[in-house]
C-alpha cells in the first residue's frame, strides 16, 4: 500500500471560560441576572448604601412576587406553546449534520409534533415518501425515516416526537448520564413496575432517584399557562405612532454597577477576574438587548399598532442589519419579556419565520401562505384540481412568492387539504 502524507487545514475557535460565561449571560432571564448581581453584592459589600439597599429591596420584592404569584404588571402569562416547541426542534434540525433529503424528512416530522410532544398519530410515512420522490426523484425506506425520527427524539427536550410513552422513556434513559449497565437496570426496573412484577418499595433508592429524572410529559414546559410573576426585561410605549423602547433596569443603575466595579478593583478576592467578566458580560447583554428590541419593535410597528399582521423577520435579518452574530440574536431573544401598554409578551413572539427563499421574491409568512393556498384551492375547477407544482407557479406568477414545491405541499398538509388527486369531484 502506498503511503503518503496529507495536510488538512482546520479553523477552530477556542472559547475561553470567561467568554463562554459572557455568552451564557445573553440568554439568562432578568431574574437570573438579578440573582447573580445580588450574589456579587453579597461577596463584595459589607455595608449598604442607598444604591445597594434599593437594589436589594427590588430583588426581594421580585422573590416575594415569584412566591406569592402577584405582580405590578401581569401575573398570568403564556409560556412557550406548541409552535415554540416546534421552533426549538427546527432550530436544532438546522444545525444537525444532515443532507437535503434528511432535512426535508425532519421538517415534515417536526411539523407533525403535537403540543404534548407526541407525534401526530395520523402521520403516514407514505406521505413523506411521496414528497421525497417528487422533490428529489429518490425513494426512501421506513428505516430511513425512522433514523431521522430517532435523531429528533434526542433533541431538547429529550423524548419528544414519540409515538408511545415507552419510546419516549427509552430515549430519555439513553440520554441520562450513567453507564450502560445502570441504564439497562433502570429500564428493566421500569418495565417490571409497569407490569406489576415488582413494587416500588422493593427497588433501591438510587433507582428511585433515577426514575424521578424521567418525565411522562417531556414537552411539559411547552404549551402551558402558568401563573408567575415576570419582571419585563424591556418596556415599549407608543406616542403619536412612534414606538419608544427602554430597558427595565432602573434598579441596576450605572452608579450601582460602577460601585460594584470599584469594590472588585480594591478587593483581593480570588474571584476578581470572574466578577469583572460578569460585569462586562452584563453590559454587553443590556446593550444587545436594547438594540435588538428596538429593531424588532420598529420592524413590527404596524402589527403592534393593530394595522396589519406580523411581517416575516428572522434572526438572520437582525444579524445582518445590526452586525451581530445569529447565535447572539437567538440567545438575546430567548426568555426575555417585553411590556407593551396592554400586555406582556415574549420578545421572540415578534419574530416571524418567512417560508419563501431568503431575499428571493416577496416575503410570505406561514399564515400568509395558508391564506393564499385556501383562496386558490377554493376557487379552482373542482373537476380538475390544481397540483402543488401548478399552485407553486401560480404563487410566483400572481404574488411574486418564490417557494419550493414541498413548502406548498407541507402547508397544504397542515391545512388538512388532500392532494389534487383526492380533490377531484365529478
């Protein structure tokens, strides 16, 4: 065998612990930030001045309100819902190492995930096979689809896209941090309990603790309404058709942060470097949060005024216009709340995914496309229904909307409108 030496270049980014911690700050909630700042004050302040006392009092109020479910703003809010569960799964699908066919299969599967994390029982793999065949001219097997499904089931939250609860629990067990023998033991004990071959008090305390890590509702965080107090991260008010945005951080004044910084500088604490890094990260977080919110509110001003629906806007668009990375945008809109004059919303609710190709033709959202599809199909000749490809061309010709045929098929499927062959009436 001929031997040779090959040289391969690789570009790598080494993220330091300090930078990594600053990046994590971007996605923390306001209360988590306040908690870390309170810990910092406890570490470096022996006596309180007015700035510190004011912050601690505000922080204490937030803690009480979290416990008592009372708030100055709205104490009832909707957490992540079904669409956000699907968005989270799609975000992970986008960065998974998949080819175009696997990506298409994955999108179809995720679109069929219900609010509780279960895969739609009516989903037929034959529909997926037909779309792949038309789009790529290739046939795929059930196993091919199963492999993509298994990948999605291992996304966060682990165990979603399940067809039965045993399937979900098996995936959850596989993702626990324990060795293969412990996983097998946990699985066997779980089955024995279900089959009433053993009683709960007969298994070890360690196994009981591991069982508590499993969930019968892996998507439990999504699609629920919870009563909690939320201090908005950002405020927006309208004056003469112009929206103004400000951070809701009056209790974290520049004077307070400077005083903390001075205390750190004069300290000999071994944690000085990490503390300084936190303050830098906090400043970056607040600046980024403000500019991203300003952009979103301006972009969706017509929606906020009630004069139109949301326009298509993505992390990529914000990234390009503000010259910050897409990952930074994704983190900064996560877990943040915007207080409007009449309601409290998740900041990410102002994002709306376009379904057309980026920068090609007119932008169209999922809701826009469904409206157009219903209109076209309702007005078609019932004796000669239009195919998905014909509808795609019609959208491009009449509405300047450039789409892939599979996008038309997917949204038709979401509307529960059958294919052209099944729509024929005589």
